[in-house]
C-alpha cells in the first residue's frame, strides 16, 4: 500500500465515523489496520518496519528505521524511557 492509498483509506474511515456509519472503536481498528499494512509493506531500500514487544508500553509499537539498533532507539525516544525491556522484530 502506498502513502496515497493509506491516506485515502484513513480519510474514508474518518468520513464513515463522521457520518455515523461506524463507531469510534471500529474507526480506530480500521485506521490501525491501515497503518500496520502500510508499515509492513513499506518500500524503501534503506528503511524497514520494526515492531516492539515485551514491556506493556512498548507492546505493538511499530517504527521505521535503518537497523534494529536504530529501531530500538526510536522506541525508547517515543516512549521517553531508556529503562524499558522489550524486543524488536523486523516486519515484512
């Protein structure tokens, strides 16, 4: 899924929410699925999607980075904590 398709799908999800066709929970799931699909199909020769698992705050967090080490650093930066224990798995 390219960036434009992802944005269109998110826009469609928001439009359905605004019109009352879906509730907030369904909209959140739909948007999350779009983002996860985009991340796992991310096409950049230098970047790869990685998912954190383990520590509750890090569980399921997806970042895009050049390496596993850089992905770990991005997760700790996003969560503003160097003390969390978590694993990093490459997606796709």
